[in-house]
C-alpha cells in the first residue's frame, strides 16, 4: 500500500525565496526607468497626449467619415436623411409653435429664423448625444487597442460637423427661397461655427467621461437637451421674450449667456437680414469665445484625467 504525503502550505508571512532580490521603496521605479519600462495603461502627460492625438489625426477623420457614411446605410433614402431630419423637425416646430402658439408674431422672416435655429441646435444636441456613446458604444475598440481615447469623442463631434456642413446646402436653399440672399455678412458664419464646434467637442468629451463611469446619464441626456432647447430660443425670439420687466434680471442674464442661444443668434445675425445687432446680447462674440475656450479646453482636460480608467471594470 502506497501512502501519499502532502507538503504543508507555507504560512502567509513566509519570507520570499532567497534568490529573489529585495528592493527598497523607489528602487523598482528607478530600475524600470533605467531599462525604459513604463506602467501599462498609465496616463501620459497632457503635452504627450496632445501629440498622440495629432499623430492619429488621420484615424480621427477616417473614423468620423466612416461613421457618417454608415449612419443611414440601411435606410432607403440613405444620406438624404441628413437633410430630411432637421427639415422635418423644423416643419413640426413651425406648426406647433409658429402656427398654434403663434410665436411667429413680431418675428420677421420667421421661417428662416426657425430653420436656422433648428439646424444649429441640432449640431449641438447631436454632438452631445454622440458623446454619451463615445466610450460605451465602442468598448470593444477601447479594450482591444491602445490609442488616446479622446480620439473617439473628437471623431464623433467631427462627424456631426461634417453632417452639418452637408446639411447647410439645404439651409442656403431655404434662405434664398425666402429672400435671404448671400452677402458679406454670411462669412461671419465661419467663425461662429468654429467656436460652436469647439464648444460641442469639449462638452462631448466631458459627457463621454461621465457616461463611461455612469451609463445611466445617457438615459437622462434627452430630457436635459429638450429642456435646454426650449430655453435657447430655437422656436421663439429670446429678444422679444425679454422685453419689458416681466422677467427677473438674473433670468435675463442666464438666457442671454446661454451658449446654445448665443451660437444660434450669431448664425441668425450672419444669415438673416432682419436679425440685426439689436437682437444680440451685449459682448456676444466675447461670450461665444469664452464658452468655446472654457468648455473646449476644460472638457479635454477633464476627459484626459481619466484616460487610464476607460474600458476597465
């Protein structure tokens, strides 16, 4: 009869075998640095992160274009929906707000006013909505490949800018059809759109980080955006609403500094003859630039600070 013997397990406090060297605190870091080793998945410095994004600029543009092309690939009308969606929204808003609620009263060129507001608001709302899916919707890509994660929300914001530029052709046709012909002031739309794109990208990156940690935020986003839309003068004139003393001063300041309303007003000022400087809040370009820089830079830094945590857990 053969007996089996088992070796007793070593106690938890058994010292490491003698052939493994012991390192003082900090010596392992120095040893790793001496041999060019870095921590796997560690967050790079901010300047290094920016360089990595620039090195992947071709990937970002290709990813954005591919997403835009695939967005309506299953629909019969295909890319025509890029134009039809905001136009149908504008039609619904016209009948509900312009006709039934008579918000077109005292608003000159109401249809160009409304359509411009819808197109510009859609740019912001779509960018933020896309940001909620930037990490969670591409989790396989995040876990499989090593690349700066900010590439995803930036690419999705770029996709929305491409879609807006594609749709602006329809906006120009509508404006011309209602008597708004091209003039030098239309060039002001370029800086206005660039500032809005920077603002949208920053907010998109901030939302991407929040939803990567708490996916439930994506479910609340449509309700927040809907409320924001009603406060941004898409279907009604903020300037007309604030006339008189009916609204407290702090509400006036909040509505005038609302970034969505500011970008919409700048585009209306650039494209619509009857929407003059008197309809704009004071220092409107300064406000627009401030929102763009604060949210663009702030959103980027906020996203970068959690770089090593995306796709984990």
